[in-house]
């Protein structure tokens, strides 16, 4: 998966991989109802990444009273950067993490989030 993380359709690849693992191991990754029906526990999860990210931003601004929120990801992790951008964060600059790892920094302000929500 690591080698494919920058492909345009990575979210779909990731979800399908998890679903395949669940199908191949259905005895382990499922529950059985009283009627004997087997229900697989995994489903497509990528759609929840942006949804939970936006909820975290809303919490930060509305509950914690923050005026801006920053996100950081490894410069080669395009999937993470796209997730941050889908939540409304915009690229600001790059930093060196622990003086050796180049990371992208993105941020969003309360006003920017409100504009995205409209």
C-alpha cells in the first residue's frame, strides 16, 4: 500500500484492499446474527476521513475557540495532503521535522472554514 499511496485513486485502492481482507477472512472479521446471517465488519472507510476531519475542525473552532488550525504531513504523502485539502486547509510552507524529515504544513482559519461550508 505504501508504494501506491500517491496514486490518484488511492482511497478506492485502500478501501478495496480492506474489503478483500475482510472477505478472505470473513470468519474472523464478521459477526453472526441470531438468524445465522454473517455480517462483515469492514466497509469503505475513506469517505469518513474528510467527514471526521471537518468535525474535528468544527470542534476546534466552536468548542475550543481556536482561531486557526494547522495540519502537517510528510511531503511525499500525497493522500494525507489531499485529505487535509479536502477539509479546507491550504498549503503554507514546508518544515523539517526532527531536522531531517521534510513535511508540508497546511492551515485553515475559522473564517476560511466558514467560507468552505457555504
